[in-house]
């Protein structure tokens, strides 16, 4: 039961009281609000301030959701001077209050969402965009279950003499490897102290982190998260896991990198999203009745995802660097293809038990906002089910041999233009979130376009 009926997020005063009683050692709390770029914004409050957070919320400026990647205002969002940079109210998410592992002095963390002063949702908050799609599906008797995979690099804090990023030395014994140690268990042993701390931190935060592997580039790793019946919780888990990985890496003297393509000659980092649909009783609606005969709901979901992928690419690849990841035979799909047990396609149906049938959506980079990714994918699935879209024949063999559809954006600028004009994306994210996100991306594009990179000097300074 919620002891604070005025709290629009459903936060429970009793939860805060019980937490303080159970954790007398904790002195402060990180308040974490996620912006359109997936960056954690907020404050650190002292212990004595926690109860007022649960009874009254916390004022935060509306501009906190209108910031670019550098944390600078983007007035075109309409969230800055047009509203006088007014205060709105952030409320804690129910069940999100956790202790932070390894902090000294001890701290906790609580995830937040932004609301208008009258309790209505502030719809430029990415979490509300996902909630809209989840609620719309529930009204249709559909309940998405999901999990994210997290790929990332661990680098030395200092670059090499040539300016290049270097894979982090093993924290166990300082050994360095510049090889692609894909699936090497022995290589993982060198990072065992770091990963053990990550697992301890996730357990303390109520997250079930699962498999870790050495991925397909020097210094690259992947961690998987437990499948959640609540897709909102799956996105919350991913946001929290990224912060845990980054924090733990810093304590071990290395850098955790969530750029989509940090190394020119190596594979980039994806954020694959596994999703299935359940009915109200928890039955998987993607499961086929007869093995080998694909379920109609699954096929229409795939059809919707294919039909809407071009319009959603800015969500899946939101930064200039994101587009460097898409390359032939680099485990980053370059078309809207689908297939079974095939890692060269954008939409993969993994092999395995029929009862666990799901779609693995592979285009998103690890730099994407998980709330917006999930909202866009759910909207694509709903579109496919509503219009009974046939996904076409599946891809067998090398999906990189298939040309992308003519309307698929080939670069960041085209993706921004396509997303800005997209009625589908406006419905998927909501009008306010769509305006905020595309305005921020247009502003960031202008920043990148006017910046003269070192490459220009190398190519042109003494030659033209």
C-alpha cells in the first residue's frame, strides 16, 4: 500500500522509512534522472533529506531534460527560456531505493522521474515515453517481457604515445593483451576482481546480472541481464548497470567506455534488446503451436519492426559516432533483415525452446537511451500487429549481402531529418519527447558539423 497518495510515481513513504532503519550507515543518496541522451542527471542529497523526497518530491528545473550531450541548454526543445526554466517536481520510483556498493562514506541511490507540479507526467522524460507504450499494450491485453545485453570496452585511462586508446591491463596482474580474445575464459580471469565487484554491486542493487564474456575486440566485454516480465524494470536495470560498470572501473583505475564505435579497426558495441509478448496469465504469445510453423503474432511483430526501422534509426543510433559502428561483417546489421539463429540480421529469432521464443533486436548501439529504444520497438510491434504486416521471407546465410531498403538512413543527418518528420516516431515517443529528442539531436549535429577535426588538418592543411 502506498502511504503517500499524492505521489504520482507510486513511491511509498514506508519504503524510505524501512530503508533508513535497515541502513543506518548510509549518509547520502544519489538522485538519478535520465535525460534524452540516457545521461544520469540529478543531485546528491544528505540522509536527513530523504523522507521529504518521498513526501513532497524534489524541485528540479525543466531544463534538465533539454540538455545536449555536453550538458548545455538546447532552447529549441522549448524547455528552457520559453518556460522561464521553471521548476518541476521529480519523484522517486517505487522500489528503486538501493544501497550503493563500495562507496565511502556509504551512499544509496534512488531513480527519479519528472512530473508537472500538478502531478501530470512531464512528457519529455524518456521513462514516461516507455510507460505510454507499455500502458497502450496492456490495454490491448499484451504484456512485454524483455532484457538488454550490455557491450562495452575497458581502456587504460591514458592513451598510447600514438594517441590511440589501449585495452586496459588486467587488474589482476597488469598483463596486457591487444588480441581479440573473443570467448576466452582465461582472459576474463585477469579482470575477475573487477567483475566480482560489479556482481556484488548489482546484487546489492537488486539486479540479476548474468553471463559475462570477452567480446569480439581487444578490451571489449559483454554482460547480460536477467529476463524481466516488466519491460520498465528491464530498462531501469540497464541504466543502473551502466552506472555500476562505470563506477567500478574507475575504482580499479580503468575507463569503461560506452561509445558505440571507439576503435576504428574493431567491432563496435551494441545494446541488443530481447523482447517477447505475454498475455495476462504470463503465456508467451510468440510461441508456435507446432514446431517449424511460425507463430502469426511473432511474424506480424517482425513485420512491424521492419516497416518502422528506418524511422526509428535515430533512436537506435543517436550520435555521430553511432553511425561508425555500421559496417559490413562487424556484427552490426546494415539492413532491416530478419532470420532465425543468425547473427548477421537486424532482427534475430534465437534458437532454443519454443516456450522462450523471442525477438532479439540488434541495431541499437550501447550509446542509445534504453527507454527510447524500448518505446520505439514496442511501438513497432504494435504497428505490425495492428496492420498484420508480413515480414517477408527470412534471411538465411549472410545478411550482409542484403542491401538495406531505399528509405533506410545512411548517415546521422539523414536519420535526424527522417526522425523529425516521422509521424510514427512522434506516436512512439509522444509529441513532447519527440520534439525534445529531435531538437537535441539537431543541435548536436550542428555542433559536430562546425567542428574542424584533426583529420582535416592531416588531409588538407598543406595540400589544397
